[in-house]
């Protein structure tokens, strides 16, 4: 009786051992697989590279903050070595390179250390808008930031000539230099835009361009065929509005307000089927307002005030 009980149990031992072995093997394989996955995933968690960490610290040293500033960038400090976690910074998680720097509306004043800024060669987006950089010029050297797609330096008290190097940023999708006492003389409009065929948005309000319609119109239309937003208010432009602008088939927003007399508003502006906003305030427009503009299917905003010689009826 005892032998009969022992033998069946003993005969099952190889099977039990096999099950235990297989279970252990599966557990070990799962552990190795999970470890490999974690090691592969770890690069997406990488901290910022040392060169960018140092450059950003040097950049901050030149900043002063007014009393109404929303922040003093306290996260930008040597004790926190992961600059990817700092305010206003976005990194490429796989490489640790800084790809976006947004310091807009922080009430920073003083002169910016562009030498440190130009060390951030992987930057795709740079926004310094609504600060006060002490009437300093925009320096040469922007051509080092070859990956830039978005550049916004608006309302930051930059002064003087727009540098030629900005015309070499061939990946730019959006360029905003508006509301700074800047001028566009050498390079002129045509030279600035000739390599920027990727641009979809161009804002140069208040920049002294001082060009006639036959100059600035073809410069825009020939270089920026896929432009969607064009804002050139108060730029010392003179008319008439050139027919070459009719080539901008994708235009959705147009602002030419507060420029020198443009004379008659051309009929081709009624062909901009994508147009949602049209601003032509105080442009010296005269004659009959094209009724076709009122039939544009997407138009939501229309400003043509302060044009006392403009006539016509709203249908």
C-alpha cells in the first residue's frame, strides 16, 4: 500500500520539474525583455546635453526682470542640471537637444547674449516677443540656427537693419519681426525673402520697408507662393497694390493698414477664396469698393475704415 502511493508521486516528479523549469525560464525571459525595453526607452528620457545646459545659464546671466515680471526663471539654476525641465524649454527627448525656447512676455530687459543663444544649434522655435532688449540690433549669426522653423522677435525693442543672415533660414515657416524700430534696406524685401519659400506666415508690421507696390508686391508673390498670413501695416509702403499679389492663392489673412495711398482697390482681391481677414485701414483707398469681396466664402473680418474717398454699398 505504501509502495503504491509512493510510486505514482515519484513518477510525476519529472513533469513537475519540467513545469518549474519552464516557469522559471518564462520569468527570466520576461525580466530580460522588460530590462531591454527599459534600456531602449531610456533615451526618450534623456536630460539636456551639457553644452546646452551651460549656454542657457550664460544666457540667463544677462537677463534683468522688471517688477511686473511673471517669473525670474528660478528653475534655470546650476543645481537643476536637467535644463529640459526648465521653464520655457522643450527638448528632443531622444537626444537631449533643446529644440524650443519660449521667453515671450516675461518683461525681460537688458541686452541678450546672442553668442550663447547661437550655441543652441538644434533650435526649431525661438520666441523672444514682448520683452525690452534696450534698442539693441538684431545681430548677424542667425544662419547658425539652420533648423529654425518659427522665429518671433516682435515687440522686443530691437533696432536697426534686419540682418542678411535671416534670409538664409530656409526652413522658416513663420517669421515675426513686427513692432520693432527696424528697417529693411540692405537687404531689401526681395533679398530677405528670396530663400524663404517655406514661409506660411510673415509679420513685419511697423518695420520701415519704404517700397513701392511694384517692388514689394512681386518680392512677396514670387518668393512666397504658399503664404497664408501677411501683415505689413505701417511699413511706409506705397501703392498701387500690385497685380502680382493675385498669385497668393492660399492667403487667409492680409493686413496692409496705415500705409501710403494705395489708390483703387484692385478687383482681383475678390478672388482670394481662402481669405478670412482683410484689414486696409487708413490706406488712402478711393473709388468703388469691389462688391466681389463681400462674396468671399470664408471672410469673417473686414476693416476699411479711415478711407474717406472710398465709395460703395454693402450688399
